[in-house]
C-alpha cells in the first residue's frame, strides 16, 4: 500500500514553503535551502539512527551511492564523543 500522492504542480513549491518557514524562524543563511534542506536533514537523521548508506539512498531514490554521499553528512561531534569514550591501548579504567 502506498501513501496518497498528488503532484504539487511545480517543483519549486516545497522550496518556497521551506524558505518562508526559515525566514519566519529567523534563520537567514542555512547551509542549504528549500527542499534540499529537508533531504539533507532526513539523510543525516537516518544515518544517526543506524540506517546504512544504501538504505538512505533508497529512501532518497538515488541512482548512485555517490549522490547519497552528498546528502548524508556524518555528525562529527557525535562521533568524537563516542570515540573519546573508548579506552586507549594500555589504559586501565
């Protein structure tokens, strides 16, 4: 079963809605704009909850893994926190 689908008429509709919401929220210069902001956010969130790159690519309907790599950014701060909790060789806890 698929969710109901209705075309938006123009591909810029979502971008316009997102841009207006960003302005209302006082976000003047986001790293990406419009609908792509949502795609970047989704890709990053999926990775953070354990999805594989191929799963992210499937959700975003990418033909190439290289395209998915552009959207899926790794949370470096989160990785640093995780890495710092690992014991150093020879260290006793």
